[in-house]
């Protein structure tokens, strides 16, 4: 049995969960050389800090996002809002769905919540793909192409061509800004790839916290009328609610209290 001090053991346990995204209780007990009851106590502690979430048969990571500049710069800002939006978005996903996730920080929060589910996943994000490779209950398609090092997403003509041959039920996309003209992102290649994602999807769902509204970025991704559903936190202004509803967007307001959609542990 492991003789590590409790705090050191829990730190190592958290690192395993962080690297794998999802791990079974049995595998963790074997890796740490401790009893299942000890692992359960350790995971209770990690849940209390918000760094992990137990589900049937295992635990998945819910702590800070990957160590990429894109995530590190944005993780400090509006993280609670992103978690609320991700929880709301997870409620739209049904087991067996074919969904597409881009490489935004909010879609990464959504991906963490979907790890225990049985899904077909399409993504151009290396961090998102890594999450889903930790379990065997997914069909995962990674969109290839030029890898943008700052964000860990694949972009460009190869990615766009691959997307023309795919069809998904729902695409979950993140944005840098939203104005009356539509949704914007700051990278031209990213916008072209996201436009290909929109064409591949039966339903387009945009995840955007309230700070994104009233701002434009370098390139227009889509007009408001091209969005089927937009999920935002409760701090969105009344005027923007009216603008979105008048554009025909199905607006969903995330609860200020995050209620995970995953099944509770036993």
C-alpha cells in the first residue's frame, strides 16, 4: 500500500485525472496502490475543491484548462460564467448524439462534462480530443490540418475539406464577440473553419458569456440569423435579449448556479 502523505497522494491523484480527463475508480486505486475506500475519500476532497467530479464508475477532471496561452489568458476571466454556460449546453446533448466542438475555452468546459457520456465527437481541438481519448465509450473524429500553437486547434484548407465530408447533429461554437452584424472571431483561418463547421451541422449552438456582446473582432463568422441556439449567462442585458429573440435565435439563459447534468455518483 502507498505510504505517501495524504496531500501528496491527492496531488498525484489529481495529476492522473487531469492528464487522462476521465479515470475509473479501480484504475486509480491500482495506480496509487491504495484501497478503493481511500480513493473515494480523496475524490470527495477533490470534488469539494471543484477539481474533479465523480460519476458512475469513475471521475473526470473539472479543474483549470490546459496550459496553452489561449486558455491561460482566458481562464482568469469569467470562468464561473463559462462553467454555467457549459452546464446548460450539456443538457442539450443526448446519449448517442453526433456533436462537433470547436477549440474555445467554454467548449472545453462543455467537453469535460461530456466525457462520461456515450457520444460521437468531432473536433478540431487537440485539448478536447485528448479528453475523449481517455475513455472507450466514444467515437472520436479529429479534424486535421495546420495546428495553431496558441490554441491547439487545427485550421486551414485540409480541415475545411474534411468538414465537407462530415455531418453532425449539433455544432457547439465559441466566439470572440457578438454585435448586430453577427458573431466574430479574431483569426481568419479559424473563422473559415468554423464556417465549414456551421455547414456540416443540423443545429448551430453558440456559447458566449455576456461580456462578448456589443463587441466585434477581425472576421465575421456568421450572422445572427444563422444561429439556432445561443447560450449565455444571466448577466446579458435586456436589450440584447430582445435583439437576439427578434433575430429568431433560440436564447437559453444559463443558471447562476451550476447544476451538472451528469448522473450523480452512487
